[in-house]
């Protein structure tokens, strides 16, 4: 399974009517900028046993990951969203390492695509 869903990336490219093929790059740069903030919020919420903030951060970040086609990361965030809503912080922390690993894979892929565009 690819790190970023090629169909989603193609859909973003299809909206670029300028002919300069810069829309995808702009999307990915915005994602890079915001994703670090979301990861910090998720880590902080888990550290503080704060289900409410975990839910909010996971929900917001999930939307961003869906937009760029980071399906596996999006699924982890969906699970964290549920755990945050239910206050199941022990279960949320069990996903922490997987979240970090998947996040790194996505960030590396995003940077690679930006570099090549």
C-alpha cells in the first residue's frame, strides 16, 4: 500500500487549472506546516491524559491526512479520535509508536513529492 494514495494526489492535480502544476505542492507545504502542530497537540494530550484535546487534535489532523491521501495515518487518527472521545487514554497510548512511525513515513513521502515537483 502506498504511503500517499495516488488517486487523491491525482485529484488535487486535476484542480490545478493554472498549468503550472503547483497546487499539489502548495497543498503538501500546508500539510507539512500544520502536521507538526497537530502531532505536538496529540502528544501533549496523551501525556496529560486529556481525552477531549486528543479527540479535537485527532479529528482536525485526520481531515488534513484525508486531503493528502495519507490513508494509514488517517485510520490511526480515526482510532485516536474514538479513544479520545471515550476517554480511553491507555488504548490511545498503545497507538503512539505506530502514530509516530506512520507520521514519519508520510512526512518523508510528502517532502519527496515536493522536491520532485
